[in-house]
């Protein structure tokens, strides 16, 4: 609802604060380095890909095509 949350499997309560303040249309994690890719869309304009490191710090962002929902890693 308000972003991306981190919850350990051992937790019994849902966290109240998101670690990423974007509502994703797509979300992927690079298995080699742990970077998180949050893809956003508003269905009227081109979307964005926001790249975060594994500590949830924004590294950069780029405008992409309409309604992005996945990242492909080679």
C-alpha cells in the first residue's frame, strides 16, 4: 500500500515502515549483487526503474517504457 516492506520469516508482526517508499508495478532482485529494482507505472506515461542497493539506499533511476514490470539479468 505504501511501499516495499522487509519482514523476516521469524517475525510475528508486519512492519509499519516501508524500506522503499515506492509502490512497485514490478520488483526484482539481482541474484549476483543483491541490488533491488523497483519498477513503477502510472499507466499513462512512461515508467521508471529505481535501483537500490541491498541496504535499501537509492543508487540511481532511469525512465523506461510504459508499464515496466520486470528486469532481465544476464
